[in-house]
């Protein structure tokens, strides 16, 4: 006995309290401790059920034990003792069927709910239905929570019992119930409280509750069919899977797992609009892009199925379509606009009108978006025309270059750049095309200027060779060509803005070549003058020496 007491105290002290649900006779720590002990007991007959492989669902069991019967209140009547006993049977029946669809975290959670339900059914004042009973129940909860560390588990049965009839099971295992409840009530009303019957009764109720929980779980988990067991209705199973989706989204934040649960829902669905609406609400609240899309699909299904709540579902769809449509509309006018934003907005507003034919706002938004699309299309065509005009100028530049009219070619290339720079970034692909063309035309200008500079350099080289051959007049003529050649390189664009379409390095090279040509002209003229002077002197002295070059380099 002491060993069991120590284990229970140590285990309950280490529990992570998960947030209390609606109070029953066992408090939050009591419910978790009973469930935790039952997990130890059930391991003998069902090993690894809550820790399969590398998974661990024990915290889900404890969370279910904490929430308890409160999650069943909306669908399961718990208004008297007979109904609570029937609720245990219903939950066992449901979980026996649900386990065939998978034993994940939600299954473990519902096993925890079953644990709490059974624990409360087993103890007097586990459920309270009158103000007097509620008052006594609150005091019992406080007392058992305070004394829980002194409780131990005493095994009362070696083999687990299959619960074929909850009514018969609890009648057998709660033969003490009515008398004990009357005694406990008298103790608390008379001022004796916990220190009377409950001092020894509390630990006994705890052990009985643990055994009953283990039996209930065993009944769920045993694979053999039993003639006494019935199947849960498809409606009940459908709602089970809806609640499973809720748990996976809200507690586990696991969208992918929820989609697997949804597949099970589809297998049993009876096309109840309220189930699809609930699923839509859950996915919409989850908030991811995929979840929002799923939510809208679920609402659409619920809407198409009809029913008294159709208008409410229509309002949800309408609000969604309006919100998303306005987001597309706003983005269409921003710097991060996408090509189809206006069409997407229009589709959402049309979807909005489809579910709410009386919506004036939807009609106005559709009209507004059509106008914006027309205006956008006009701007698009204008942008295409701008690019087309630039291409025509580029063709003129290429023609001039082939004809050797480099100056005109540079002017045309620069003109094309100016035209293309008028293209804004509203249409990303056209803007990219325009920028690429600007870069091409800038390279064309640079290449053309390079050809001009090469021609000027060639003229200087030719002139230098002629000067070395004493062909001074021809050299001067060749050097003088350089100025005319370099004149094709503009110092600034045709608009007179002071901006040059030519790079500064090429302009500097132009100046250097021009200065070099002028220097060579001056040197050639001086050399010619010296040659002419020497020739005149030779003539005056009696004629040129044998082998002398002609005066002036020719």
C-alpha cells in the first residue's frame, strides 16, 4: 500500500496542469492523476496504446481528462445519473468505432474525456444537479485536491472487465453509491466535512475510479467483436471527425494532419450543412492560405446543401469575397501589383454577388473594377505603342549605321533610349523589356563610338606613317580627317540637356585623339616647312644633292 501511495504522490506532483475545464467531483489534478494511473494499469493488457513507436499521446490524454465531460455538454444530456451512465456507454461505443480510423492525438484526447466521465460517474457528487449538491461538490473538490498526495492505488481486480452494459457495470461497481452519497452529504452539512467518511472513502473512490477507467479503455481497445456492442451512428462519427479537425488545428496547429481527419469525415458524412459550416469556420480561423481556401470550399458545400442556415453561410462567404477582392484591388494600385490582380478582384466581387444577389456594394465594386480594367488595358496598349515606336527608331539607327552615318545612328539610339525611359513599372514584363532595350541601345551607342574612335586612331596611324615617309602634305590631310571623324561623337544629347549619350571615358578618348591629331598636324606642317626651305636653299646653291627627297614630302 505504501509503495502505491508513494508512486501516486510523486506522479501527481509531476503532472503538467493543462488548464481546468468545468469542475466535477474530481478537480483538475485529481482527474489527471486518475488518468495517469489508469495509463499505468492499462499497459499490461494494451501496451504502447498511448505511446506508439516514437509518438507520445499521454499529454493529450491528460488534456482530455482535464476538459472532461464539459466538451460533451452541448450534444450529450447529463441531467441525471442515468444519463451520465448512458453517456459513458455512448462514448465507449463511439471510440470503439473511431479507433478503426486511427489512434492519433485526438483519439487519445477523447480517451482522456472518457476517463474523466467515468471517474465522475464512480464517485458520489461526481455530478451535481441542485444548488445544495453543487455547494457540497465544490467542498469535496477542494478537499480531495488538498489530500490527493496521500492517496494510493489499490488494485481491486487482476483482469480487465469488458463493459457490455454500462448500466449493469456501474450498478455492480457502485453498490455503495446511494448510501455513501447520503452519508457524505450529512457529514458536510453537519460540519464534519472531509475528516469523517471521506477521509477513508476518498482513497477508495480513487482506486475504484482508476479501475473503472481502465475497464472503459479496455472495452474501447479490445479488438474482438462482441454481440452486445453497437456501432455509433454516422452522424455521431461525422461530428467526431469535425471535432478531431478542431483539435488538430487549435491544439496541435497541424493543418496536414487535419486533412487526413477530413478524409475520414468524408467517408461518413451525411451531407449535413452544419458540419461543413463548422469545418469552414475552423479552417478560416486557422488562417493559413491553404486553410482559407479549404474554408471557402467547405462554406460553399454548406451553402449549396441549403437549409435554414444558408443565409448565415452566405454572409460568411460574402464577407470573405469582399475582403479578398478589396485586397486584390488595393494591391493592383501598389508597387507590388501582380498582372492579374484586377481580374482576381473582379472574380471575388462576382463570387460575392453570386451568394448575395441583393448586395449593392458587390455591384458597385464590380462596376468600379471593370472601369479600372479598361483604364489599365488602355495604359497597357499605350505602353506597347511606346515600345513599338522605340523599335522603329532603333531600326532607323541600324540603317544609318550600315550606311556609315555614325552620328545619326548614335542620335537614333539615344532617341530610342529616351522613348523607352517613358515606360513605367506598372506592367512588369513590359518594363523589363523596355529596360533591356535601353541597355541594348546603350551598348549600341558604345559600340558605334568605339568604331568611330578606331577610325580616328587609324587615320592618325596612317598620317604618322606618311610623315615618316616625308609625305607631309598627305599626312596633314590624313590628320585633318580626324576632326571630321570625331565630330560624329556628340558632346550632349539632341535635347540640349547637357547629358551626353556617350560615356565619359569615350569622351576623354575623343579629346585625346583630337589633341593628338592637332599636334601631329602642327608637327607635319613644321616638317614640311623645313623640307620646303631646304629644297629652296638647294636650288639656290645649284640644285639638289644626289638622292635628296623632293621638297614638301611630294
